[in-house]
C-alpha cells in the first residue's frame, strides 16, 4: 500500500463520503474517539431543537401531535434502526440504556430456568459482565457456578473455536460482544449463532462497537437478542437512548423489567392494573421514552442512512487498513497492532499497543489528537468514516511517531497530570 501523504490526499479526493464531514462539528483537529462518543451533526442538533420547540409550542400535546409523535418515538426510531442491524421493524426499539437492555433481555430469557448457565467471554466490557452476574445473583445463583467464561489466548481476541469448544448442551444463553471494545476484533456472528443454536442455547450480542459501522443481519442469522448504544458510530450524543433487538419468535415472552411504556400501546392509557405487554420489541421499553435523549438519534440516523451502511463499512475498512499499514511502515518497533489484521475480523477502530500508551495518549491530546487509552497498553484510534479523512490518519500517525521519537510523553506523569 502507498502510505505517502500524497496517496492519502488522492484517496480523500476520490472518497464518495468526503462531503459528510461538513455535516459534523468535529471538536478537535483529529478526533479519533468516535467509538466512545461520536460528534454532533447539524442533523442531530436540528432534531433536538425540533423537540424543544414542540415542547414549547405543544406542551403535553407533543405526545400525540409531535412530528413524529413522542408517544411512539421508541418504535419510530426502532423502525429506522432495523435496516442497520438486519431486523424486521417490529423487532427493534430505541429504549433505555445498553446496560438496562442487557438486564431486561437476559433476564427475560433466564426467567423460568432452574439451573441457568450463561456463556460469556473474559474480554467483554465491564458493564456487560456486571449485568450478567447481577441477573444470576438476583435469581439466587452464584455467578461463578452459573457462567462459562471463554478465555482469550492472547489477551486481545476471542477465538471462535474456543467458543465452540466451551459450548455444551448445558449452556442456556450465549452473550458476547460483536466487536471487542479494546482490540476491535469483530466476531463471526454467524458461526457463534449457529454453534449456540446447535446446542439449544439462545444467543445475544452487544453491538455497541459495531452498530452504524458494520452491517448486521440479525434476523436471518436467527440471533435471539441484541443491545447497543447510539452515542458511538450513530453519533446521537452523550447518554443518548440505546437500542435493542428481540427476534420475533420471543415476542410472546414477558419482559423481565415490566413497565407501562412496554404495554400494548393501544390500551396503555386505559391504566389497567393488569399488564399486557406489547407483542413487539417495544415490550422491552420500561418507562417514558426520554425524548431529549432520543431526538438527536432521529437526526443522526439521517446522516447514516443517506451515506448507507455498506458504503460506511467500505470506507471504514479502507481507513483501518491504511492505519495498520502506516503503523507497520512508519512507527518504531515499540509499537504494534493489537487488532486483527484481517479486515473481515476487525470493527471500526484499531488498537495501537505501546508500553507508554497511557502517557502517549495524553501527549497526543497536546497536539490536537483525541483518541483514548485502554489499559494496559492500548492507544485506541477510531477513524470514524463519516468525518475522518485519509490524510487525518496520516497526520495522526506522524504525530504518534514524533511523540515517541522525541519522548514528548515524558512530560506527562502516569496519573494523568503534566509534570
Ligand atoms: C460493549 C459496551 N457495552 C456497553 C457500554 C455502555 O453501556 P451504557 O450505555 O449502558 O453505559 C459500552 C460503552 O460504554 C460498551 O463498550
Ligand atoms: N459510555 C461512556 C461514558 O458514559 C463515558 C466515557 C466513555 C464511555 C464509553 O463509551 C467507553 C466505551 N464503551 C469503550 O469502549 O471504552
């Protein structure tokens, strides 16, 4: 691969998604942390402004007369999210937070099992582990005895063969991330789903690091459930409403966290004492939809939908391939790539490993490069395709090379302060 700056410029000039950058307020010179918090777009801001105006002008009538009506905002966003995850419209809803969605979906499937066994991996994001273990504890089970934890061979990735080997007919639920938050490994969802189902287990995925950057096909794979957040590649803002998917075969089940917002919509306002849950993924909503945390997603989905998830994935792979080549070609031996090199096994970010990654992350901020550090030794770089140029990637690596060569990171202490 040609890793010169001129080549990067040529690729930017030929990039069909280049103009999308103009729709974003990118807060730093080089904002490569969009896998943690995506930036504001004019579209998201306009959608948020609209609900503020509706609140001012309509008051309570916004529930019925808003555009779209607030009452069905979660379902409305669900129907817009469904194509991104390859689901039917009634299988997706925007609701709650990712953590709450893990609780309610896993809880729903665990209800009624008298000796549950949940398969997880040792590299998953902490909140997922906390929620799985809490759901088991809440039912009186010792999580250590009721989980199978697939270990990593290299501390970075999970081998699908190890998932298969750990699957016995005793496993009830498999719950794994689609893309690992640290290394960026993209799991083979089909392989895991087929293996789980072959053993009679349900399978669910946390799509936090793939939704909006990797296309999914949840319904046709037969995945049982999935959760995700919308503040990363979907750019809907801090604490924005999360999403969930439940395969239609489970829509008869009673949600573990019942609430009136998951009630059958047509009779919700009859205020009955008896709970009749909706017959859609909407049943897994709990309380009133947080309209201000939901509206930005309506706008930011316009951007993603206009660009198209396949084009987004294509550019993302090109950007991360380019990034990996630059690390190989331009950085010293202290640096290494901690993400899979096969683009089919990689999500939208790259883990660059270095023994001084913590201080390097701080020194990079001094130069306008905002990525993040993940212990023990990872500088995470996310060239999010809607607003990152190839030349930005080139510049980020040049800054990284300079920070390492000049040892500029030594100005920072390990506790994050500048010395
Ligand atoms: C894989 C994964 N799951 C869940 C979360 C967060 O969940 P919540 O939005 O509930 O804080 C994150 C990031 O914060 C994540 O990376
Ligand atoms: N959700 C976050 C938050 O509320 C504050 C700071 C960071 C986050 C993140 O999203 C972290 C992210 N999931 C990660 O992959 O590390």
